[in-house]
């Protein structure tokens, strides 16, 4: 909320309110925290992978992208200039005002697009899916370049005339003016339809929740709007994760589960380095899970997934205790992530 207020002040100093994207995109952060908590994962650890880059796709004015950058992450902001609310001018204004290094790219997701061969540790795809003509292609494409994806989209449990669609893997095709008088709204999935789409496009569903009208939602009625939020892990990109992470602080040793997948038929090797010391072998297999039940408060553990020859790093995760995370807290008070942001001095 502090970041939202700070961004709001900067926006109004440059353009009137009507110029800017009208929805509060940072309100999604609380829901993302719930997703992560139910999966036993930490946002910053998840985003700090071997690729050193995350992306916010369909970013509107870039509020989330600029907040994530302030949290120490390298971010690409990706949207389609012709369909963006202010044709990406708002994102450019904020980038200059914040002295940001966020890379702004225009990409038409309804085309057979490419993202310049980039790989990402995480992609945020919030409120975009139902604006896409071909959501299958987009999710499949993203699964090949990102370890994780935060996804949100509108779903429905019944049609406007009361016909239930909640039990079937169904997608409802909107008319051009049916939803919000917006012709860029296309597919509204049922709960089961969305989950099948996720599975068929190369993702594991790690956590899922829905908000809004969760009993009798419809595809178009603004008073019966339901949104699904998902945390996805690619089945195509090599990944290693720890759960819980950070682990609760304790006087004695505690346990976290390490899970990995090389995403190929070839075997892999998992090594661990404690406090920067030489690494030692933890596990050997293509995919699996194993308990590390010797985690101690005050130590940092980096688990690294390699190919079978131990020559190529595929992914890594740093495991720490909760007390270490709270002390680190990005090097500044977390309650004011935009403390250094402001106008030209």
C-alpha cells in the first residue's frame, strides 16, 4: 500500500488520473503471498534463480515490475503497445521518474511470438489469459522459458442462464461486447478447464486459490466475478526447490524437503554448499525429493542441480532460516520499499 501511494503521487505529478491504468495492480501482492505460503515457498528465493531475471507480462503501467525491481530483482516489463491502456507511455514515464533499469518490451502475445531466447526464473502473467486468442500457445511458450509462473485469470462456474460448467474442463467464448464492452476479452475457463489447460501446456500446479464470487460466478456479469490465482512450476525447464523455505528458526536442526527435476531423460546431480564452503553431493537422479533434516539457524545452504557430468548448472536454490530472512529484508525497512523513489532532485 505504501508503494501504491508513492507510485500514485509520481503518476499524478506527470499526467492526470484518467491517463493511467485504472486498476490497483499491487493489490495482487497479498494474494501472491497466500499462494506462496500454501506451497511453502518464498518470493525472493523463488525469483533469485540461475537466470537472474524475471518478467511481468501484461504489466499495464508497470507498478508490480518497478516494485519487484526495488526488492532487488532484475525485471523485464512486457506488454503489447497497441493494446496497452496508454500505449506503454505510462511505463516509460515511471521508468524515467524512478531512474529504473527495467527493460520495457512490446510483444504481441496473439502472434507466434518469441522472447529473444531469454530464460526467466519467474514470469508474472496476471489478468492476461482471458485477453488472449490462443492461451494454450502462450502458456506452452512460457513453460519453455520460465521456471515458475504466477498466473491469474477470470473463471466461471455457470453461464448467465444458470447452466453449470464447474464440473467440466470447459472454456466459454465471450461475445465481442459481452464482458465489460471489451472486444479483447475472449476465453473464460471453468475451474477444471483452467487446471487441464495448465497440465497440458507443461506446468505443475503448486498452489491454487480463487477470490471473488466463488459460488455462482459467470463469464461476464461484473457482480459475479471470480478470479483464479495459480503458482506454476515448469515441467520443461530444470528446477530445484525447497519447502519450507525459509525454514522456521529453531534451537536444534530443522528439516526442509528438496525437490528437483532435470526436465530431460538424463540424470542429474544435486550438490549442497554450506556457508560458501566446497559443495558435497546430496542426491543423484533425474527427478525426486529428499529431506535435508540438518538445517541449522545461522547457516546458509545453497542446493545446486547439475547435469549428470557435474559440468552445467541447471538450477539452484538458497535455503535459510526465517530469522535470517527477516534480518536481511532487502537492506532497507520493508514497510517503505519506495523510500528512495521520488521526483527529480
